[in-house]
């Protein structure tokens, strides 16, 4: 059933990109809103079991010159704590910083400073997962001042956010981690893609409690390009990642892969359309 969600006053456009529900009566959704004299700024709405309401979000750090601010993902491990991440900077994505906000029942939404990697011209956080109220992991990407692209992961403990070293495929000219899932403090899986020689290739990385390593995903037969968009791990022994592949006919088709301790395997997903009525289809969340 469709739920009524309020539009901010004066908005010309508004989007919700991510949602997390600690209980059936406690959800937070995040995105962005454009309109009036504020430009594009983060948007948060909350479900209390009866209705959605807009929540006040504290402004991004003022030392960054910003044209755009948004929240891309949110994780609420309990009814009293949520973490949301995104970006604030210029609209070209060439100068800006990762944005992290934290919600508590007592204080509402406040900026939760996330450090900028050394040498980064712009940094983005696209996914976040909290294994507990005190520990969260966020992933994304950065662009160096020299124009190079690299993966990015940050981990929050009671001491705040800290950058974690993450591997970037050697051949990558562009790379993004777009989703992450952490069922425990010592296990996370992140999903995304990288571009090499003009071709998009799926990417999965795993945190084992000590370091991030690149996983060996399965490349579908007949695929020209493959991207992963999101991942969900109900335990440290099982994950499902979804995205899409571009096949030899040029169509985009859904892709799902499952990880167990034996490695990654492709799961059959139903095609959309047929040879007489072709259709593109992708999976963006799980």
C-alpha cells in the first residue's frame, strides 16, 4: 500500500535514496530536496508507525563550499540510533567531502564528522551498515586532486569515524563501492564496480576484522559489462549481492550472486521481456 510522504515546503524536486527500519514502527528514509534559496540539501523523513514526517537535519560543515548536499544511505540498528551518509560539495563532484550524520532520540540529527582522505579532491559515501549502536561501516569512493579514482571505507567506533585502507583494482580508471552489509563487528561485505579499458566490472570486497580484501565474484557467461549495486548479509556465512549485466545483444539484465564460505555463485534471475519485446532491467537494492 502506498504511504503518504510529505514534500518539503517550496521543493521543486525531492528524492528518497535509502531506508532502514529498526522496528515496524520506527523507520528513517534519507535523500535530498531541491528548491527555493537552499539549493540541494539533505532530506530525512521518519515513520512512527502512523505517519511519515520530515525531520530537521543539521547543516553540513560550513568550511566546505557546497552546491549540493545529499544523504545516500541510512542504517538504524535500534530505535534510538541511526547513521546516515552521503556527500556535500560542488555539483560536478570534483570538490567536496563525505557527509555523515547521526541520529539519537535525545539529540536528533547532528553532523558526525567523517575524515577526508589525504590528497582527496572529493569523497563520497554511498552505503552504510551498523552492526550495533556503537559501530558502523560506510563505503564509497574518492577522487584525488590528480584525478585518480579509489575505493573508500570508513568505520565508526565510540571514538568517531576513521578511514580504513581498502584495495582498488590495479586496472581501474573509475571505481565505486555502492553498498555494504555488516552482520557483525568483524565481518562486512561491500559491493560495487570498477571501470577498466572502458568496461564496467563487478567488485566485491570483504572486511575480515583486520583488513579489506577483494573477493572473487563470478563473471556471467556472455556478459560484456557487469555492475553490483547492493549487498545484504544476514550472517557472516551468507551474503547476496545484486546488480545487472549487459549481454551480447546490448540489453541490461538482472544479476544476483550469493556468497557462502565456499565462494561466490551466480543465482538464476528471471529475464524481463523476450526477443520480440526486449526490455532492459537492473536490480539496485537487496
